[in-house]
C-alpha cells in the first residue's frame, strides 16, 4: 500500500508536496483522450527534477539504433513517440517573484485526478520568498469530445496583502526526448507566428501546430514570440482575498489529420472554438462524455477500497490511451505517461488489451485494433523476407509504429516470434467473442495464412527425434534466450496452423468470392499448404516431464539448479538489476508467465489437475519482473481455487504503479498490463469465458470482497454481472442473451438471479 496516495474509489489524491515524488506523480496523474496525452507536469515553472512530456499518438521519429555491431536483418531505427510542445505552460510571478514550488515554502498542497471525468485539479498555498502568501488552483483536462483541444484554468488568490500578479501563458516547442539515443533533437521549427507555433519532425516529416487562446478577467494580453515559443503576458493587481482566474484553450493539430499548410489555421480554430464555448460548458461536456465511456466498463468491488481504486485506475488509464477513433493508433506500453518503450506497439495489444476493448467498448473499437495489423500485413511479409522467409510468410514486428520492425535486441527481434501467435489468437478471440465471422473473409484470413506460412518455414524436421522441432527461440520468459522447443511457442504455432486451415475452409464454404480473391492475391494453394500444416501439427515435439506431470518450458530447463523464488534473498531482487545476464540465463528463474501463458490462452485444452500441477511448479519459480506476468497467474490461481494467491497477485497487477512495486513509476505507468488487471478481475474472479458462442461465468470471490459487479459489452448488449457468495445476478440492456452460470445455461431477458 502506498501511504503517499489516499485510497479513494474514484480518485487519485495526494495531500502533501514531496519533491522526491514529483516525477512519480507526473506519471500517475497523467491525462489522455485517446489521441494525445501528457504527464502531470506543473503548469507554472518548476526548477526541480521533472520529466516533461506531452505526446501526440502516431507522430514518431525513427531514432537511429544504437548497437555495438550490426547484424543482418537488424532494423535501422527504434521508433519514438515524441515529446511534443509544452502546451500547458503558465508562468506566474507575484510582485515580480517567479512562482516555483522548488523555491517557495509550500504550506498546503492537494492534487486530485478525478477518474470519473478525467479532470486534474491541484490546489496549493505557498509563501513566496518576499513574504506574500497566495493560494493557487489549477484545473486541466484534455477534451474527449474535441480531441484536438486542451483546457487549463489557473486561479491565483493573494491571501495576506494586495499583490501584482503577472500571468504568462505560453507554448514552448523547443523540447527534447530524454530517451534520444544520440541526444538528438527530433523537432525543427517551421514557423512561429503570433499565437501559433508550428514544427516538423526530422526524417519522418510529421508536422504539428499549437495555438492558444486566453482570457483573464478582462485583462489585455501582450503577445511576444521567440524561436519555437509564443507567449501572452498580462498583469493584474489583486486585493487580498480576490481571485484572478486565467483560462487557456490550446488547439493541438497534426498533419495526421490536416494538410501541412492548413495546420496553423486549424489549431487557431480549435483554440477559438474552445474559447467561445467557455470553461464551464467544456467541463460539462467532458463530464457527459466520460459518463458514457464509463457506462459499459465499470467494475464495483465492495469491501476492499484498495482493490477498488486499483482496478478503476487501470480502466481509467486504458480509456485515456485508446478509443478506437483512428486505425493508425494503437496502445504503447506506457500510453501517454512516459517515453520508455517508445510509445509503440508490442504484442501486449493482442494478448492483453484486445479482450478489454472487446468487452468494454464493443466490436467496432476492437475491430480497429485488428485492422491496424491487417493494414501492416505487407510490412510483416517484408520483415520476414529480410530474415530469409519467402512465399508470403509474415513475421509481425516485436516493436513497431508503422509495420516495420524497430526493436534491436537480437534475441527478441529475431527469436521472440511467439508474437505472431498472439496476433493470430486475437483474430480468433475477436470472432469468438463477437460472432463476426465475416471478418475472416474481409481481413482475417489473409493475416492467418501469412502467419501460418511463417510457422511452416520456421519449424524444423529433426531426423534424430523423428518429429518437428522449434529451434533458437525466446519465449515470453525473456530470462531464457535462444532455446530449443519452448513449449509455449511450439504450442501456439501448432494452434495457428490448425486455425488458419479452419478459417480457410470457412471462407471457402461461406464466402466463395472472397476466397477466390484471397487465393489470387496471396497465391494460396489450400490443398497443398494445409496438408503440410497438418503433418507438422501431428508430428510436432512438445516437451513434457511425465514424472512431474508438467509441460517442459524448453529443452534443458530441468538441468538448471531448481531454486525457488521463496529461497532467493530479497536483497538480490530484481535480478535484472542485481545479477549479470550470464547468471540470469543459467538460473531457473522465470521473468513472466511462459508455459502458464499458453495454459491461460487454451484453458479448454487441459483438465484442472494438469493446470494445477503446472501452476504449482512454475509459479514457485516466477519472479514477475514483467508487469505482464501477475495477471495470468492470478487468473489461473482463481481457476484452481487458490484464492489467497489469486488475490495477492491481483493486488500486484492492479496496484503495480499506485504502489510502485517495481520502483520505476517515474518512467511512466504500465498501461498495457493494466488490461491484464481487468482480465484478472473479470476472467479470474468473475470466471468469464466464451465457450461455443455462449458467455459463461464461474465466479470465485476473494475473502475480503463482499461482492463484485462488472459490466461487459457482449454482441451489442451491455450486461451487468454481480457476484456475491449467495448468488450471481445478470442484468441485460438490449436483446435477450444466453449465458452459462456454473455449467447451466439460461436466457437473460432483463434480469436473472441464480442462487449459489
């Protein structure tokens, strides 16, 4: 539990100012509206340590890769979502003295993120060096309805004397990324004119413009410009107890949505429209828009405030990060909260995030995530060709922003190929959940065929074993590199081959015109290719240790000294910061769910005792030093009835950033793993799965919880499911739907109650 933050079901609250926690709070209190976002930097000047960050989705820079020596197939760059212009700036001076929390006496401090409406509020009382005591309230939000508009209201009240207050709202485009590989500046100025700054990214050629419109109690502003900066300045004289209130409306437009020569006018128009609407009307609009967002996705936990705050924070961050309004956008591991991982797309999207958006935002939004990958299929084929694959085989990138691979660690770039399986599984998961089999004909089958072709070429026939094997891979557990026969990778590869063949047969039988188009476009010979796929599946080697009754993570895993996590000195953790890489690779310790990742995805393939044996063995050796790990373990622990372990791991995933388990939240929040936190509640404790086209529930509640209620959007209906120890209740908004509870099927018209 983080004692610095107050526990509240709908808010993040800090009630004191701690200079050592400024950067952590900048991450936790970050704002976003699905297309842009930024860290919770102070509006006024702050001379203490700070990670300044404002980001525009899909505007990136190809930062030159930094490696010791080059390898064939290596990407030339690592894409970075850029730190963009600092649009929130409001310099303030009291009687000529600059307001700076690093240099004044902070008497009171309160900051609140209202997750119900995505509004950031900060109140403070300070004593200036000159003795003046003033109160400040700053309120900020990014409009969910007007996605290019940012709004700031900044109010200053002298408390003990009349004071002269100077407000200088500004936009500063002279910014850099802290993670630049060669300390290079990624933006260059195009023009600075009046109330607008316009910049262009080097190499990638994106352009953006920022404009501000400001009001201050009827005061007149003087406008000044500097290179890459615009500033409006006004001075007001305030008596003690009187408040001076500045409102700032920022238009933030990019060449993703506007022609470059129209950007300045577009940004001015957004700012002017915000000014015309006014702060109060925009705030009401924000509240209504966010109420609609929360309607289909809220989770209510009774009896456990920490668990409640944790899951709402996770949902809130996911809602701020992606809304499905643009197929060019995706979900970076840090969202809009920091620069680490470049803000680009990983397999996290398909393995963890897609189920959240499927169940909370509906089929259309989730479909956009699949279309994102479909649109990049030819790039995936090109990526595979660079590594020697042919005939339309596709290897989707481990890291990307435009379809090109831009990750530069060989053991991941070339060997962590299980990501292909996650993308194929996402197509299956979407079709299973929505019933939209038409997607296979429109887009999905082409992706599945190209992925299957990759597996068919990547798998090797072993004369010695008389079986097919998978050589030289890295599984989800990145504390093992270049291993043979990683169970998870091999299992999901075989599943991909089977599913691609099934999808091809469905399209051929149900959409013959599309089937003919796809065969011609992709050169698909169903008979020959699926026959080879079937041979591979039938003859694939999948390691087992029959004595222990477990699947073997990879060849040689049991040759390692089998030390348990419980026996590891806590002072040596995290081992990725305390041990040499050689020592890590020789240890049995697991970074994140690997075998258990496969068991989670394909639970229906295994009986409960098999799941239990594998869970007991691998959980004891897993460090959870990846944010993506605890949620999978929590779901499986709930399934086998180990509620104490399930609850422990749920808190670790849901409060990972709030409690800063990994001591790194100042770099940004773990946004994609937050989708895993949602999975741990809905699929773990709620026991939700889709089986044979029917939504099923098998709830298991932690001891501390009196009840659990969650909402899911299922095939056009919003279902509210409430689980207590006495009963399961389901309410349906929309057409009647069939559900299964504890193995019995029911038709839900409006409301259903099933006694336990």
